[in-house]
């Protein structure tokens, strides 16, 4: 018998399977059922439902606590065990009104209903007792019904120790225990971030998505005044005929519903974490998002947007037919007319002005295959490398820093590696709001395993609050801090000399370049004390395994590439690459900003990061595409920033923009709008009439992810497939289909019939995708590039060398350069900016349907209490925030998240948004705008104050209630609690 297998004896039967596996999972794999309700495979044993009793070594034991080993001998059919199981279920049913045929949740995944059916309960022992609470409908996305709550505590455990939002609890000492939010009885206004994990794990309908209500079944939509009498009738009937006939009817109802419900695997369309889940639909109605344990990134975790942010899919504002501008107005057109016009105009402009007069912006929300086609059209058909994506606005400085030092432009490892680290350093990243599922993993590692957390950020966001050390640094000075840390490592014996000698080049020259970076000098520029920096340095130096995460708080500065380089240098100095639990992790913002870059939507590289200026590379791609090498441009093209510049100058005549809100997202939006107005021809392909589409001559209606197939690459380089959940709305088409049809009109009939064919082509040519295939990506499978020809992935980079000819990394010297724009006597404040959890970019998706917007419908500016007092500004006062380029009027939120003369403004709200304030200053190495470097002045306005600039129901007003986990021992200690099978006088409590 292998160490990994065992044979157990279950009810006298020998069963062989996996050793050291939870007993309930082992039995389910064998097709056996041990009745249970509170147990969930993604949670520890809660021991709260008292249903899974077995006889073990002569005693009654809760089966959820047992793990398999060779020779394990248990019985669930033992008379006392059966009696205990039934007593446990009777106690649950005393708290839960079992009206399954009229319940929205009777769709197959109600654990309570299924267990009642499995146990063949004849009739419940205790009469059901209603609780003195109303159903809570205060949250926009889900409800809590105390009358249906069985107090299993799954939601508490998930909230406290999986999501680690630490909102939920149960007061077992109360006369009528129920789930509490921050110790209170209402969801709205608590610290609940609506991640939906509690809803996912709830074993009944106590916590339920509002989209499941009221039309989840044939009888569920009836009005309450009819539904209530029907429930009462069924329950009284149950007392005469017993439960089995009623249960039989509910089982038939469940089967009927399941035939109508479609369950489709998809991948989230929001941030770069790459969560996947099932989407449950009936026709076009999205019933719910249901995470599954097999999802490789998130398991059963979700965030607010991934779980609930899908109202935009069926929005009446969706584009459903092509539009052509005539006489200053748009009119509907057929696909043939629209694509013929696009092809004819682009060909004419290319013939008159050359291919370089046209620019293409691919979508970081579209698929890998669509990114591949975008760059193929630009390069093969028009002979230009003028192609880019929104990574120019966020990712490219980080990628450049990695290219310089370690060679690959992606995360060094996986989320598993982040959890294995002894120390996590987060620099310039509001992780809990921008990448919440990763944040939950790290919060859990800190809470349960003692992982240390160092946060360097001007703003005191949630991860800074949770940090072991938070360095509230001056904006734009991070490269100085990072370089000072590297110098400290060399001087105090923390540099990994063996690693450096064997695996790193330019060590001596780099160390010499650190001479200016003393702690005293760094302290002067960063606003940090020498003591703080020593504490940080000791944390870094003493940690065996360090992972460093950074995001737009670093990259959106005028020297973001240098700062990214400095951060990677620090990891190299301490030997923190190439081992589990180490490495650099630039967090990717959009769902496919990594993939859009990986698959060639960049002005200087082909798919797989192969340089357009390399003659051998160009010859390879030309041969694969069936053209002479001379047909492909040998010079890097214009990126997003330069395309706008060239359009403003008149050199760029046409642009084709796919799924990017460039008019809103690019810096100095006034100039961007002027540039778009000067174009001879502009095409926008999107799902809504965006601000960018308003400038277009032709608007083509594409599809969101749920209406097509394709693949994405997440922040950890993981490639995942998504599937069509529902057909395209109206006459919209999948974007890959539009691009294929356009290419045919341009004389290139590629004849792709499925995205898998496009992926196969890319994998045949680009080395890092050699073994990628749709077959290997089917279902919940995924691959992490670089992928070898045999299909094997590379979860952890640099284990066998770095991506340079000699296999060695490079310590890359940088010099300290201050921000290009800084406060002065007139513009005396810093304006920081960033995303909010409940919104995404320009709100083209999260702004539809109203539910997300209800959490924070207004733009605002955060002002520190000290600055507010100094300027005599109060909560809700209106101020004008003025930069050297423009002004915005916003209400004030006074918050300790900001300090001193640094303000913070979300990027999502307003007609022109924060980019009416940003300027043209940018990173000279990669042309990323310096969005985070805005010097402003704040002028109080005479407008009447806004009563609630951040609504009272917003989670930021809540106060968490941290617990070690579900305190089940408190329940057992309550007066009147008895162990089953003994009856209790208070089943409503236990």
C-alpha cells in the first residue's frame, strides 16, 4: 500500500483511496454519503451542525473531524450514530422552515435540502420556530433571512479566515442567535465588502443572491400574500403525511429547475487576478456566479465585482448594431456596410500616407486571440508596429524593470508562492481593493501562519492598516528607499553573496552606484525616519523568503521603470529569486493586460516578447505568416502615448481602438480629445458608446467575455479558457470574428472559425507558448508560460537561470531622479489617485444597473483631518481641485487614509475624470504617463455641502470584528446544550 493511499472500513465495507483525506471527501469520491451540513471541503471542520456522527473506537465522533488512514474503522449505521444524526438534523430544522418547492435555492446545491433527502427524515422532532427578526435586504447584492439560518457558521469561518474581511460573527449567548455584521443586525453600513463568499458557502437559502430572487423556480415568484399561505399549507400537510412525500415533490422540482439552468465556466472580466467560476443562467438571466473548488486561482473565493458585477451584460445601453457617423450624427448600419467602409478607408489612408499613418490599440479586456489578431492586422496587412494596449498606462514600467534585471516581463511565481513567503512587501499597491482575492490569501497567511507584512505607501489603505510596518512615504521617492535598502543589505551582511557570485552580473558596479543612497539622504527625500528604514531593512534582511508586490503607485510616475528596477535589484541583492516563496510580482490591473502584451499588442515586440528589431525574429514571423521579411517593419512603432502625440501633430491619420476608453484613461484628456478630433478616420470597437466611441467615424459592437470564447492570461502568467455563456446580444459579434471578417475585406482571408485555431497559430510561432493548446486548457485546466512543447508549465521562474544569454541576472544601476512635477507655492498639494473596490476604470461596466453605483455614486477627494482643520474644510464641503491643466469640483471626504499635504481622488467618476488634471510628463523609458504626479491647489467653494459624499451604507464606514474563527466552543458551553442523540429543550439555539 502506497503512503498516499489507504484502505478504510466503512459500515463493514473495505474502501481504498487517498490517505490523509477528510473522511467526507473520501466517501464522496467512493460514491458514499455520510450525512453532513456544516462541512465544506474549502473550510476546516466546523463541528456545528451535529449531523455527521459516526461510531469510531467505541465512541460517537463527528465525521468531519476524521481524516483517512489505513485501517480506519467507522460506522455511520450504528444505532446510536443514526440517532445522533437525526437529532442533529432535527435541531437544524427547528431553525429552518423547509419549504423547498417554493424556495429560490432548490436548484441542486442546497446542502440542507439534499441532506434531508439523503437521510429520509420521516418527520421532524422539534416544531419550527420563527425568529423575531426581519429579512435583511439592505445590501444591493444579497439578502440574509434569519428565519432560514441554521447557525452552521460556514459564513463566519469564510469571512473570518478565508476572505479575512472579519465582519461576520454569531452570538450564541443571545436568546435567538443569528449572524451579525460588525456585531449588528444590518448588512448595509457594516464592513462587509460584498465579496459574496458567505453566500457561496451558505448551505441553505439564509444568504442568497438577489439575482436568484424571485424567479429561480416555477413557484418562487408568487407574491408573499399567496406564498405564505401555501407554505403554511404544506407544513401542516407535512405533519399528517410525513416529510418523504413533500421531499419527493421538492426533488422533482429540483430536477425540473436543473434542466433549465445552464452552468458555464468563465473567467472574470475585471482585474488581473484571473478568478474563474461557473455562471448560472436561465436564458439571458444571470442567476448567480458560483465559484468551484477546482478553479486554479481563486477556488471558491470571489470579490464584489467578480461575484455580482455582471449587470452590464444585459444593459439596455449595450451596442447591438454597427454605427456610421454621417453629418455629425450616428446611424445604424449593416455589418457589410460598416466593415466595407472601414476596410476601404484604411486602405486608402495607407496608400496615401503609408501604414505608419495608422495606429491600433488592442484591448486589455479582450482575449489573447483578439490581441494576436490586432497586432497581426497592424503588422502583416499594414506593415506598421503602431500597436499597443493599456499596459502602457500601468504595466510597462514594471515590465521594463524586470526585462533589465531578470529577463521575463511577468510575475516570478504564483499566488501559492506569495502565501509561502516569510515576508510580503507591498509597494504602491492598494491590494485589498484592486486585487482582493490575492489580498485575502495574504491576509490569511498573516493571520493564520504569521507571515510578516511590510507596506510602503503614501496612503493608509487596508493592507497598510494590517501591516507589521507601514512606511507612509512621500510620493515619487520609492526608488530612493529601495536603493537605500539594497545598500543596507550589503553593509550589514544581508546580501546573499553566494547567490550574487554564482547567478548575477554587474554586482561590483551596482554596489558602487549605491554610494549616494545613504539612510540619511533617503530620510530627507522620503519623509521616513532613519529608524523606520532600519526596521524595514531588518525585516527584509532577516526574512528567508521575500516576495515584493507593486502596482500603479510605482509605475505611474515619471521614473516608474527605474523604481521597478530598484525593487527588482533589492530582491536580487537578497537572493530572493528562483526559490519558492520569492520574487517580484507586479500586480496587473485589467483581466488581460498581461495577455494583451504577451500576445504582441506592444509597439516593439511580437507575441512572446520577441523583438521587432531583431532580423532573425522578423524573418521567423514573416515566414510563418507567408510574406517576405521586408513586408514587416524593422523599427519599433508608436505606442499609445506617441499615437496621441502624432495624431495631434497630424502625422497619424487613422486609429482603430478596441475596448479601450482612451479618451477617458489617457493623461491630459483635453489634448487627447483634440488629437482624436484631428484624425481623418477613427474606428472604435466596444460594447458601449464610450467617451472614446463618441469621437469615432465607425463604431463596431463587440461582445463581453460571456458572449464568446477565448483565453486570458492573469497576473501570475496563467493562461485560462473562458466559454460562451450566452449568445451575442442583438447584432453584436465576438471581437475575434469582427477582426477576422475585416482582415478578409483587406485581402487576407484567414478563415478562422474558432479562437482555438488562433491560439494554435500563436503557439506554433512564439516560443514561450510552444505547448499551449485549447485541449490542455479545457475545463478548469490552465498553463503558465513559458510552456514547453510537451505542454508543461513554468509556475516558478528562474529556477534554472535567468532570461539572458548567460543565464545570469543583472544588477542594473539607477540614479535618483525626483518627480517631474512637484508642489510649489501655488500648487501646494499632491493629488494621489487610484481605483476603488466597487468600481472599475471609467465605470462603463460597473456603472450599469445602479447596484455598484449605489455604494459610491459620487466622485470625492480624501483630505486628511489635519489639512481639513488647517483649511477649515468639513465633510461634504465642495472644493475645486485645480492643477496646471484643469480643474474639478468634488465634495470632501475627511479620512485618516491620507496624511499631510497628500490628497486622494478615485479615478472613476466625473465626465472628464481625473485626467483633466494630469499632464504630459511621462516616463522617458516607456512613455507611461505620470498619473500619480499631480501638483494641485484646493479652493473651498460656496456650494451647499453634500450630506453623504460617501453613502452611509458604504463598507468603509464599518468596524470589523476579528475572530480566530467560528467560536463553536461557546455554543457547547451554553446552558442547555446537550450532545446528540440526547434531546435539548432549546433547539432554536443549538
